[in-house]
C-alpha cells in the first residue's frame, strides 16, 4: 500500500504559507507508515505547478533543498495563496507481484 495525502487551500482561507507547509509535512511524515520506498509531491500554487519525485522517504523529501526552494518561492510571493492552492503528496511502498 501507499499513502496519498494533501492540503486544499480555499481562496478565502487566511492561512500563512508556513502553516500550510507545516501541516503538509506532518501529513507526509505520518503517511510514511504506508510506505518509505519513495515519495513525491505536486504543488499547484499561484497559478504555477511544481512536481518533485524522490527515491527517499517523505521525511527526506521535506528536508531536501528542492522542498526548501519551493517553500521559499511561496513565502516570498505575497499573493501565492490568494487564489487558493493544492498540495498532494505520495509515500510509496514498493510491492512485487
């Protein structure tokens, strides 16, 4: 089995980017019980999409430079969450057969 999780941000939500990423990270780390053989994320924020795949568990993905750069882009764009947004993550469990 794999773990699929996400955060949907309403365009009317009054939430800070840090809170969104903290929640998403916590969901991803909790989902590792469903798989640690790989992870990934899709972010649709401020009219842009971002995809990152990793052969590592989710806790390593959120500690990566690529994840830090995504957070920095959102935090420096004061309008990043105004239109709402979506973060979807995946914790992969390799199966055979």
